[in-house]
């Protein structure tokens, strides 16, 4: 009987710890990427998206200042209703989920990209995108 109590207590403790850690993940808890390698991964995105000082909306919206902005908020880009109304903000965790499978994260999005599967590619593209402020200048 005593062993059963310890198992229950242990399970409750584990659940409590998991609850705390999953809700308090810091942005810097993700593996660091290499911006130079991320620029090479961005080649997969470049047919639809632009980034940098001279970037403009194309098939997809400009990605300047992506981390920290709300989805569907780049001026003069015709977003899908799903993207405009998702209520998401592009923090690092949200972008990481999205870039793995865009249509699963925002059902109804116009983005047809199948997603990135390699964690190293995701780490690197995040590092690359985070360099650019809203004006397209590197930070």
C-alpha cells in the first residue's frame, strides 16, 4: 500500500513539474542556430518571401521583423482569413511549429510549403530571420 502512495505522489509531482516547465519555456531555451546556414535554408523560402532592406511582398509577405509580430499583419498583403484571424503572434515557438507543417498550425492558410523536417534547418532559419528588424535592417 505504501508503494502505491509513493507512485501516486511521484506521478502528481511529475505532472506538476511538467506543467510548470511547459508553460514557462524561455525563448532562449531553443538550440542556437547559425544565421549563415539559415540564409542557405532560406533559399527554399525565397521563391515566395523576401527579407532585408529592399524586401517587398511577393507571393508571400515580407518576413522582416517576423518574430514578435501578429500573424496576418503585414500591410498590403492579401492574407487568407485563416491567417488574419488565427490570433497568433510569431514568437519563436509558434514559428517553429508552423514551419514544420504550416497547414497543421494554421488550417486554411494559403501557404503551400510542405514544411521543414530537420531541426538543424529550423534552428538555422530562425537564427537567420531573427537578425532582421521590421525595417529590414540587420540588428
